C-alpha cells in the first residue's frame, strides 16, 4: 500500500488536485517531454507491486490483484480530496483483494 501511496505523493508531498490534472494533461499532450519514462515507469511500478503480491500467492493471481489495485488507486485520486481519505479507501481495497 505504501508503494501506491508514494505514486500519488511524489517526493513525499501530496500534489494539489488541480496541479495533478494539469500535469497529466501536459504529459498526455506532449509525451516527448519525459521520454521513455512515461511508458517504462508504470510498467516497472506494476511489476514491483505484482512481485510483492506474488510472494504470498500464485503469480497469475498476483497479476490480477496488482492490476486491480493500481486501477483502484488511479480512480481514487479522482474521487477523494484528502490523502487520509485516499489511504482509508485504498486500505479497504487492499483488505478485500489481498488475503
């Protein structure tokens, strides 16, 4: 869960909601600004989450759980206003998906 939290809070600080959307828009409209990291970072992140889950479950299941947790995390960023609410709801998702 800490890894998902850090994805939302780069450099350990929460981004203002509007700033986060603006940054996303700029990156989507200008993918060359960040180069290959735009494609490699999400894949690397998913691999790390999957590897962590696979330590206690089958790989195929770990892949599905990791994809679902990442989707939940992304969705929550657009639904909640505070880091505390994000963490609370993400924690619920982790509890439901990871045994």
